[in-house]
């Protein structure tokens, strides 16, 4: 019995020690310690976030500078026309009399044209074909916010071109933008390429038109 009372006494002492209430001053000290710890963690977190953002921004800028083309304005999108035979749209009938010609309608300042012209020129040289070039910038005036027709005769000659088979209405596409390529024989479109295309697509067009 005495042993049991002794055990109960020890348990009561332990419970009293474990659940002893802290004084107000001790509580304040503990709260201050917790607040200081939270403040330190918050500052460290903010610092790490800022470092990460700076790293990401600098990394993105480096990648962007490396990947972006050097051209920055419309006037920079130019291409070499020295190896092309520039004609007017009204010359197509005479030029295509009895033979198949390749006519590219493009203009300086067009980014897609600048991308496309070296590719089709390469294919044309491979097959010993001289490209007939129509400068769309001489037909449509792009200097203002609202482009206007500056050469109505050439515009009508282009828009009135007829096609064969699937290319019957291709002229409607040609006058809406650049670049566009027409394979023409006897003043009729027998094949066409809309927009800037890959070398493989151009090769296929040359074969379909009987030039490769």
C-alpha cells in the first residue's frame, strides 16, 4: 500500500511539472522568439525568390538574344534579286508562250519573302531555271496604313490569270499576299505554291510542272 502511494505521489509531481503554467513574461519571451524565427525564415525565403527571378530573367534574355533573328524592322527584310528576271504581270502571256515559266510574286520588306526567295532560287539554279520575278511592291503601294493599287494594269493582269484543274482560281490567292509562286504555260497556271514553303515542297512543284 505504501508503495502504491509513493508511485501516485511521483506521478502527481510529474504531471504538475509537465502542466505547470508559464508566467506572462515567459509567454511574451516565447512569442518574441517565435516571431524572430518566422521573420528570419520569411527574409530568407524572399531573398531566395529574388535570386531565382534574377537568374530566370537573365537566362531568358540570353536565350532570346541567341534565338531571335537579327532583323528588327520591315526594311531589314530584303533579299537578292540579281539572279532573277524581273517582268511585269502584263508580260506573262508573251513569256509563257509555248514554254513553262516560274513566276514568283514577292516584295522587299516581306519577312516570308526574305525567307523564301533564297530557297526557291537554290532549287531553280539546280534545275537550270531562271525565275521570272514580279515585284508586288510596284503593284500595291504599302507605304501607308491602307495599301492601295498603284499599277492597276498589272493588278488586273494578275487577277485575271486563269488556271487549269486545281489551279483554276489560284490567281485569287496571288493578289492577296506574298510570296506566291506560279508555274505558267501558255498564260495558264498549271501549278502553284502559296506562301513560304520548304525546299522539299518546291522540289515537288518543279517535278509536277515538268521542270525537274
